[in-house]
């Protein structure tokens, strides 16, 4: 280690007293080999680290050293020992070894990472060849049944049935509401049984080949209704019938007929009626409502409007025909109703008539 004194006082105090082991340079016998004493303690070192003179040269004597004139005390004195230089050399060498070892470790780590990545890529690239996936030859599965198009009888060939339209003695149109009582059903291949005059002729001319209808009593018991479906050739024919029926009714050139169902239902043939109709696909849905007491139905009667909406829109269109379309087949209707998405509410035509239902 190196010690430097920064003042004359420190330098003067460093000179030993007479009779001590260390004298001023050139004023006595040479100092013994080894580190010079210092006012700052130095760590003890093995004697092997001390500087030794070669054994071939004799040790100098006092006579061999010429006398030196006394020199003024220096302002700064540096003391250097042989043992102080060795630790610095060891620290420099240790750092060099650490750098070399660290660099080698980094290179080894990078090499391992590269080998691992290469092995992973080789495994991924070779996986299809090593583990081929067997693709069995399977027959194509049948696709889900598509909704049945109701635009014509060519795509909807199955005839209507009374059980399809009115399967039981009671008909619940809306959940949580009382049921309609089914009094009588009828299915016929002649559309003229459900209409008269030019209305019947119009339906026959447009290709109507079937009508299915029923007579029901309303939940409140105050009205009777005959409702059903006419089966026409296609959607165009059904729309033409819809558009021509109102002028014929207004001109009293024909009418829809009510279906009597025993005692108390004769008013369907004699009382003024309220009639409504609507087209969906190649079908014409209709309903005829009379008061059970035979009284005239007032214009704007909300109860009668609700009955027409229940029969034509909710039951026949959204119920029966939607179920037929969702069945995806023209062979037979599905035995149980299926949940159907509500269809846009079409316009229902209606008319008041002073003529009896039949």
C-alpha cells in the first residue's frame, strides 16, 4: 500500500528517533530487508512475501556505502513496500479470471439455448411425419333440416289435417290465459263449403283444393268463432284472393260461412258477423266471429278484435303454419309443437257484415 503525507509536520514525525530500527536514508547502516515501519499499521503478511536479495551477492557493509550529505526534510514522503505491490497484482488477475469465466458461462448458456430451440423446431417440424393423424373415411352426415318453404304446394305437399290445426277439445292460445273450447272441426277438399257466391268461385278459380276449419267458443262464453285455413296453389294466388275478397264482401257478392256445432250455435248462420283474413305462404287464414246472443257487433269492438287476432295471427299463422315451416318436411306435421321465432305481424283484413255467416 502507498501512504502519502500532506504536510511538513507529518513528514518530520515520520523520521525515527536516534537508536530506532529505521534511520534516515544515507545516515547509517542499510535498513534490514522487508517493509519499512509506518505510523499507519499494515496487515501482517507471511514472510515469504518479503523482498529477498539474491544469495549470490554479499550483503553490503557500512564501508561500501559512501557517506551522504544530510538533506533537508522533504515536504512529502512516499513509503513503498514490496508486499504492497503483490495484492494489487492479485486483484487485477482475479478480475481478469472472473471476466473470462463469466464470458465462458454466457457462451455456454447461449449455446444451450440455441440447441434447445433447434431441437424444439426439429420436433415440431417432424411431428406430422412421426405421428401421422389417421383420417377415417366417414360418410357425410345429413344436414339439419332446413325450414320448409310455404310459398307453394310444390314445396309444401302434405295436406292439412284437422288434428294439425285443432288437436284437442281445448285450445290455449296464450300461456296463462283461459282456453277456447273446440266445439266441432271439419276438413274438406271443396273450398265452396266455407264460402258462398263469388267468394267461393274466386277461391276455386285460384286453385284452392282444401279447407280445414273449426267452431270454438270464447273463454268468456259470449262469442262463437269459426276459423280455418284455405289451401291455395301458391303465394301469388293467396295474395290475389286476399285482395279480391273485400270488394266482394262490400258489394254483397259472397261471404264466408260459419260452421254450426249443435244447439246454441245457429247464430253463426243468422247473426251479423265480423270477419278477418290474412295470407301466409300459399295459405289464406280466416275467422268469423258472432255474438252468442245474436246481437250486432259494434264497430271497433276490442273484444272481437282480440278474438280475430288470437285465431288468425297467434294460432293459425304463428302456431300452425310456423310449426309446419319449422318441421322441415312436407310429409307429416310434427306431433308436438316446437318453439318458433315470432314472425313479423302482417296486416289482417277484416270486415263487418250484416249478412249471416251462412
